[in-house]
């Protein structure tokens, strides 16, 4: 790769893909408490549905939503229940709903469009239009009528996007890697908010990977980065639940005091790891107390009795139960503990996904290590955090692992044919962290088997990077074109770089070469720039490759 390929990196504005990424209109009718709501009949996104659309020459409307998302609930209750919308959908469309947590491949494919996101396809499953956030009934009718009037005109956008970027050539040398790193650091630097803390100004979010990278820099003696990250972690208290603990997803209004109330495991795990690491860096008991508050929330609401971690808790109360009164997160989370429990508990998504479990395991290991800096017998050592992490690892390996393939299914179905990079890379990374904390080689061995699965079923020969999912022989149209997701490949680089350090000695060189190929496949200026402020994970991956190579900072 020549330096000219990466000299294009420059700051751009990018917001967090989030619930109602496009602001709803001020005149939106709210979901009134006790409002009657009837569940809609949605088709599943599968081969039979797509075949039906093609045979009947129906357009497809995909509602990409999240179970925990407030404005997803509002759009279903208002827009999709509008009689004119319902009639037009019934006449000319197949309406499909996808839970992005249950289908990470669809979540990644349309991640830039937030949630709710609406995608309209031709009868042949080619994209016709993509729409971000809440859409009011009148606006949605205009969109649907426009699609019908235009006829069956598919776009080739998916094909263009899949082939437009030529793969880089040649290995990333130390000088080129350092240049990419410095360019990315400068890009992220422009996003730092000196007034409010955090990266990004219009929307405040607890970006765990950015924080973790800043903490790493602080541990290496960067005084400016230490000041920034500690200020950010203090400011983030505005998106933390003072009653139950835990971290809300993000805040609007250019500050930390206007949160949206969904609680997602990636944010909980990231927050726990951040505060535990900050405590290890500073010894400040307030940081440890915050970490423990996040941990108490996870233990109390997102931990199954079998030991696995759940994926999320809803932003609203009774959004999925039309027979009970709806209460928005703004109202519910303003209540104290007693009042909340009297009204009920917002729905917890009790799926135990490997991706979320891997992140949580990593965080619990970080908490254990932070409290055990003086050794396993140190005063205050949180040995129970390690026990919890080990139980989660055992649970997922017992319920999700495909013995024949060596990879993990997204749900507890080892026979599933569609396996995802996000699940396998994040969970295997958590296993390596467990091995580092315990010296139990069963974790390292399991992580190596998962890495072998990545090599066997996910490598894109054109780039050297990894596809986001295994090949789906039933997929058609845009869904048949496999994607190479940047974020999930970054986690794979981090996993492979760690295995190159701590894996079986005879395999380390192979894992290192694998990490280099994946990094080479994704280290493109346009991919890096597209991540905007959410690039801390890439910088962490570069740091781990640096360490793997023995490079000095």
C-alpha cells in the first residue's frame, strides 16, 4: 500500500446510528398512556417471503427496528396502524419487520440508517429507497405511492457498492501503519468536545472504544488524553440511571442531560470496562463505585440464572403488550425504585447472543483485573466478577457452539446455517481475555477453534478481510451480496493479534499473518473516514498489532 492511498484521511461529521436518527416532527402525536394498540401481522425476512414477493410482483417494505427503541414503537403504533397506509401495504407490498438484534447481518447492512429505518425493495429484492428514522403517516403514504407510480425499477446500488473499492496491494509496513494511526488520531481529535467532554457535539454518547483508547494513551503517559477521558467519564453521569444503575444509550441536545432510555449490553459492558480501567489507572474510588453501579445493574437485570448475559432492556414500559398501559421512558425512568416496580419492569430481551456475551466477559475481566492489581489475594479483589465471566463463557459454549464447524450461532441453535463474524470475533476475544486472567488453556483453545472457523468460512479472497456472515444459499437480490463490515473486522484483527501473542507457540505466526491480512483488507481511507468519531476500536486494533509486531510508540 502506498502512502498516497491513506493521505486522504480527514475529519468528517458523523452521528451515532441510533433510535430516531432523523428527528421526529414536533407535531407527532404521542403514544398516550392506555392507548389501544393491536399487534400487526408482519412477514419474516426469509426465502419464502422474498419468493412470494417475486411471484406476486409485490414491492417489499422492510421495517428495520429494535425491540428497545422508543421511536420504533411510535412508528408502528401510528404510521403502520394508519388505515390508508395499511390498505396500500396490503394491496401492493409485503411488509417485513426485522429485529436488528436478532438479525445482526441486517443490522450491519443498514446500520448507517439508524432505527427505525425503512428500506423499500423491488419484487426482485433490489433496493429502491432507504429512509432514516420516524416517518409520519402522510409522508409514508407519499413514499409508498411514489414507489408504486415509478413501477418495478430496481437500482444497482448494492452491486456498485460491492465492487467500487479495489483491494489494496502489499503489506502495511511499520511506517505506513504508524501513518494510518496518526492520521486517524488527528481525525478523532477534531471530534473531541472541550466543553462537554466526549467525542462528537450534536449528540452525546458514551463511546466506549474511544474512551478505552484514550485510557490506553493515558496509561502510556499522555497527560492531555488522561484529562480528556477522565472529564468525559465524569460528564457521562448524565446518561446513567441513578436508581438502578446502568448507562442509557445516548443524549440529544448537545449535552449529557437529555437521554434516550434504552439500555444495551454493548453500552453497559463498554461503560463497565471504561470505569474499571480508569480506576486501575487512577485508584480513584469514585470510578470504582461507578463501575460497580453498572455491574449491579447488569447482574440485576441482564444476567440469566444460567449465567448468560441478556442483550437489552426496553426504553419504554409495555411497548410490546397492547393490553397494558404504555409509559414512555421519560416518564418511567423519572420514578424512584418503588414506583417503577409498582408499574412494572420494561421488557428485557432475554436472548443470549455471543457478541454481547463476549463484550460483557471482557468487561468483567477488566473489573477483576482492576481490583486485583496487587494479585489475586489483594484486598478488595472482586473475584466474583471473574466467576460471572467464566459462567457466561461456559453457558455460550454449551448452547451456541457448532462442534462440526467450530463457530458460534447467533441464537441457541448450533445447527443454524447462518453464522456471524460479530458473534464469533467478540466472544473469542472475551475468551482470550479470560485466558489472560486465569491461565486456563481451555479458553485459549476455544478461541483458536473460533479463529479457525473464521479462516474456513468467512475470508473474502478479493480483499483478505472477512465477510460479516457465512454464505446464505437461499439469499436473493441485494441479500445475496455478502458484505465486509469494518467494525466486525476490527474486532477480528484484535482477536487475531492477541492470539499471535498468547496462542499456542507454534500457531502464533499464523495468527499474526491472518491479523495482518484482515487489517490490510479494511485499512482504506474511505472506510476509516466513514466511521467518523466511532473509530476508537480501530485505534485499539492498531495498538494491538503494534504490540504484536514489537513496534515502539
